[in-house]
C-alpha cells in the first residue's frame, strides 16, 4: 500500500521510505534515514536530527546537508507524538520491528533498539544505549549513556538506570536495582513454571544456560546475551 504522509510533514533528502507508512502532521524526518514498512509515525515526531554532541556537526539536513550515520527504522513500529530519534555518530541509530515508542520518549544518538521494545511516556535513552528485544521501559525512566538493557527486562517507571540491566529481570528505583524475574515476560515467550525455575540460576548470574527445554527463539536470544561483549564505558 502507498504511504500516507500529511502535507505539513517534512521529509528531507536522503530519506528512504518503504510501503504502507503513516506520517502525521508536522513530523520531521531527515536523512540519512531508512524506514521500513507499515510504521505509524504520529504528529510532531522528529527523526534523524543531529546527535546532541556539543562539538559535533549540526547539518541542516532538511536543506540537503547530509552528514553522520543517520537512522534505521524497521517495520510495524508505532511512534507516538513528540518522540525524538537522533542520528548516529559512528553507526546508525536503530529501531527494530514491532516497537511501541510512547509520547515524548527519546532515542539518543547511536542507540539500538531490538524488536518488540516498549518505551513508555517520556522514557529517555542516553547515547550509545543498547536495548535488547522484548524489553519494557517504564514511564519517565532515564538510562545513562552507554547503558544496556537485557532482553525481556522490565524497568519500572521513574527508574534511573546507571549500569547493565540483566535479561528478564524486573528492575526499579534510583539507582535501579533488580527485584525479581520477569515471569510474565518469560511465560509470553513460551516458558512454563518448570522451565522458568531451570532458567533462574542463569538469569541471576549463578549458573549456565540450560541446554534443553527452552523455546528456540528464546534460547537463541539468551545465547546471544550470554556471549555479549563487555560494556564500553
């Protein structure tokens, strides 16, 4: 299907659009930027403006000055009013597939979001943050630059994340601390009580990933998490 772009929206040079996207009134999308298919981008969204770097370049991309590494947005995302996504400085800032970015949430420069990520209202991600798939970040939570949120984690509203958040944990507070496992998230990924019990030592950093019994998609995701590189602070 054709894209539906409101006449007040600004689509700059260097923006590549897939099909069946909705772009609302007064939104600004500047290049370099690549957007996939079936995304809903609401009013007053800004995607692709320069990184917030005092010494970095601030090109006027809506007039064709294309610098930086831009933004890549996948498919079927819902990007609500006043969301901001800044372009990358050494890699594209990236939003995966099937994410939901609520009102006034912010994706800083060089941030990567996996698939099925939820950023609640006014969640703020500092530059270079990694957010793995199936993560839910609560309302008004802030994540320090170079942060990392593990797959399936749930971060409670108003939290201040200063370090890595482990996979499928429930984390809350300032500073944010894990308070338990995200049992609901694990059950949605196909785990029963016995499987969750077998996973618990691994998720708490006290055991290995079980060799058998995990749903294939979850096993692949957790193996990638286990093999992750150290944080670059």
